[in-house]
């Protein structure tokens, strides 16, 4: 269940109020033994949380989310690039298969569903 708490805890560590910021940093240090590994393991959930709060209603959450995203990008740039490359590889395969499918001739597809061509041998 701790992984659900990573994103809000990180966001609150960048709160404009110094008391909230210090309290959340203390909770973070107490709950997470290896902060960098935890952030790298859950960077996508953390990024989703922070991106959701960037357009939020409360100015404190918007400010904290922007500061948190800036720090997340510095810490997890390798993770983010790996995810982008992995998704590009998947999309490349999808696009390649769609290109092959679109190059199939329509008359070849229609003829495969009709009766097979019969060769008549003369006696």
C-alpha cells in the first residue's frame, strides 16, 4: 500500500508552507528506506499525480506539483527515456503492421474468398 502514498508525499514535500514541507519530508524519510529507488520504481504514478495537480484548483497544489515535476524530471530522466523508447518500439511495430496491411491489394483479398481457380486439363 505504500506505493499509493509516494505521489502525494512527494507533492507535499514541495508545499509552499514550510511546516507542511518539513512534516512530509520527515514522513517520507521514515517510510521510504531508499528514496531514489522508490521514485524510480513509481515515477509514472508520481508523474500522473503531479500532472493532475498542475491544473488543479488550489494554487498551493499547483505550485507544489510544478516543483515536484521539475525535480522528478531531473531524477528520473533515464526512466522516462526508457519508457518513451519502449513505447516507440511498440508503436513502430503497430505502424509497421498497419502499413503492411494497407499495402495488401483489395483484389487479392477478394479473390481469396471466392471459389478457387480450376485448371481444366484437355484429354
